[in-house]
C-alpha cells in the first residue's frame, strides 16, 4: 500500500469463454472484485507524483482505492464498462 490507504498494484484478469475474454476481475494482494460489481469510478490526479488516486465504488457501498498511472486509469475505465470513454489530459 502506498500512502492514504491506496493500493499501488493490481492485476486485471478475464475468463476465457470460447476464445472470448469476458467477466474481468480486478485483484491485488488483499482484494478481488469482479468489474460487474463496480458501480462507478472516481479519480483525482496527484500533482506531486503525476499518478491518479482512483476509487472503485462497489454496489455494496464499499470502495477500493488504487494509485494508478494514466494508462492504468484508462485500462480500468474500459474494464469497468466505459468502452467509449478514454480519459485525457488537457494541455
């Protein structure tokens, strides 16, 4: 864990259903959550490190906090059902 209760690592895995990757799961050292159980995401850029504080808000009212890079943020947004959304930074 890295400051403020945010995990700094995660793995994104999928089930293989007849050659199609489905049902993504986000997991780390002490958590695991199917993305279908993530209700919504919120994030904020840490201006000191350039990384993002990301919260995965679950349907049960709990949250998982991650510290992620710009690319990881977009990867998780896509995995959680935001296929058409790509977060970008303003110049």
